[in-house]
C-alpha cells in the first residue's frame, strides 16, 4: 500500500476549512478547524517541495563551506569545513537530508564567525556571499499560500 501524503494532507486540510470533515458546533471549534485546515494546506505545500529544497540547499551550503575553507586557509575550522563540504547526501529520505542540512548549517555558523574575524576585502566579499545564500534559503522556504 502506498499513501499519497500530499493528497491526504491537502484533502483533509480542505475538508476542515469547508467544514466537510466533521460537524462542529461552536464558533471556537469552527475557527480552530479553519486554522488547522490552513496549516495542513501550508504543510502540504512544503511537503511537495521539501526534498528538492533540502538537496538544493545542501549543495549550495557545501559549495560555500568549501570556498570558505579555502579562504580560511589552514586550521581546525578550515579542516572541519572541508570535511563537511566533501560529504554527499545520504539518500533522499527527509530525515537524512534534514540531518545533513543541520550539520551544514552548524558549519555555516562556524564559518561565518571565522570570516567575521578576518580582515580585508576578500573576507567582506565572502560575508556578502554568505548573506546572499541565507537570503536564498529564506526564499526557498517561502510558501505561496502563506498569510505571513
């Protein structure tokens, strides 16, 4: 048996919004069901693109960490970043991709702190590159139907 998770979440969310899933008696119950329905539809939108986003983001972070390790030169932080940059995604399971993303983001924090301590134009240009990737990361997470 295979469950179409996206269709399930979207259908159930829509049913809650329209009041078709369950009969609710009070305004509070109806409002809560409406909110839950909207949240389920938002979750469905994110589910549909989650693997693609994580793969894309992990690739971008690895490139950035590798370039940052080169900028830092020698040392423990640079070596750790090179190891992270050389990793490959362990598959397409969301839990594995998210765990890799978490490790890469911890590396990005270390890199950012190290670059802030460097002097010179190359370091400032690299900071701009870091911030640009963070902005792209936010954009990747933006939901089309989000009221936020």
